[in-house]
C-alpha cells in the first residue's frame, strides 16, 4: 500500500479549502448536528439468496464470491450454489453451481480465476482442486490434494497458494503447511505451524495471521507467518478463547476479529481489533447478528460479515444476512434517488490514532480533514493506485473533525472523524 505526502499549501488543497468554505463544511456540520451520536457501526445490506455456513469465500477487492456451504447442521444440508455480491448495486447474483456440494472448503482468487480446495462433500472428503473462471462462469479441475483437509485457511503468496491448518482424515489436526504452485499445478512443502488448529481466523497484510481456532477446545493463540517461518505471538493472545471466528486486516492498522464460538457464548457477535500502534486489543462495535463459520472480507474499501451459522433449537441454521461496517456519512445532493448511505463510504478505522493508515474510497482525488470552524488541518491528493492515506502524526489528538473527499465521479463524501489521544 502506498502512502502520500501532504501538500497543505498546494493549489489542489487551496482549491479544496475554497470549495469547502463555500458551503460543504456547513453542510457537513448540519449532518453532525443532526447525528451527533454517529459513529462507525454495522449496517445490514442485501442478504444472500441462500442461507449458508462453512462456505468458501473470496474477494477481488470489487466483489464478494461465495461457494457452497451447509444450510443446516447436524443434518448435512449441503449446497452447491454460488453467488456474487456487487456492492454498487447492493445485490447478489447467482453463479454457476459447484460441480459438487462442499462444506468447509476454502477459496482464493488467482488472476481471473478462483481456486477451491478441500472440504467435505456428501460422499466424504473432497480432494479435487476446482478452478472457477470468473469471465466464463464455469469450473474445471486442475489437480488433486495430497490428502483430505477441511476448516483450513488459504492465501495467495506470489504465484503459490498456502494451505494451513484444518482437519485431515480421522480427525487429525496436521501442523504441515502445503503450497500449491499455480504455474505448474504441483504441491510443495513448507515450514509447519507451531500448533495445530482448525476453524480459526485467517488474515493477511504484509504477514499472514492465524487467530484463535479449535484444537482440543477453543484457542486464544495467535501465530504469524513472516520471513519464511511461523512465529507464536504471546503478546497478542486473544482476551478470550474463540473458534469458528473470522478475521481481516484493516488498512495495515488493525487486525479485526469477529464472531465465533466463545467459552460462555456459543454464537457471538463480539468484534475486537488489535491495534498495531497501541499494541493491544480494543473493543469494536458488535455485529448486528451473532454468527459462526462466516466470512469477513473487504470490497470497495468496506468490511463485510457474510452469512454464517446460528442456533435454532438443537440445529445450527445457515444465515443469509450480510452486514457492512462503516461510518454514517452525509449524502450529497447529486446522489441518485434510492441510493442507500452504505454506498457512501467513510474513512476506516474511525476513531483512529495519529499515524494510522486510513482506508478511503477508491477513486478519491482529494481529501481533507477540517476542524469544526472549517479550517483545513490536513489534506492532500492520494495516489490513484492506492485507497490508503496516512493520517499525519502532526494532527492534533483528542478531537472531533470533519473529513471530506471528492471522487472521480465528482461525488462528495463528508462526515465526522475522531482522533484519539
């Protein structure tokens, strides 16, 4: 990700100040006064067509893809259906169904394709590696796994796909990490995990993270893959063990952990984040719905919680509900009728700390942060290849500000921004 240099005296910023002082700050202030309690929170968006848990999911940064899963447990109501979420339309569309219904498989995007590994079928463990072609909306087979594996994590590293953790045959929990070379469709070995685990949170920024999970009970451990090896991070142990959770990294600033099963709560909505600057866990707003075996993914600079399972009497039921984490923002006059506010993203994370890397909407051409009198505090012109902006260390701490950015489609985003001490 690319930071930008601040150019508070540039002609671009001067033009931004003139525009803001001509009325945009007043409009933003009106929003602040109408919604003084506005803060980042979870909001419902369009539900999937099929309720599912333990599904495979992937993102290309623009859209969210889901494949298979189970509609009900313990009865194996597996599904082969697949869908894609289009944030700009707030709608799910059907994709071609999987060649076979799969539960607890894993997916990763590679170029114009999505690879699907492992999982359980109605006939037992699946060892076939399927490839979904996004343009053709069709599947083919590209290989076989060395052995069965489910409830594991996958991530693309260069041209190779890492497969880590999970459950193998006979309920074994392998520490062995597998690598799939996408250039020649061959398997390779690599450094093993320090501890076995399945049903964990799996996330990547510059490093790869395994958070919590299940092995002879719920886990609170965190492991990181960096510089070619796995390392346990005792200082990052979860405040409470949890499994069947999901995790993602927000803007190189925070490792976000959500949902899952906890010691005294079989299906949780709790969300926490490990702030890399403060080096500690902090509580974040809870999801609207508790969920396990779900996916936490980003698209269009937003963090989405997708599907999952919840209990209904003795059964675990697949959910179709989807939530997005964002800050309510002002809706500009040029927004088309019927466009919902969740399509006008704000900065994330918010609140933030000086020096944080903030995620801003793609296509942002100018950004500014102002005090409530309309005075420019910080601003600049982001690199158009990046949707991350570095909040300057010089920003005064412990206050509420207004942010404003304009995008290539000439739409204005503005709202409240809080800088913590």
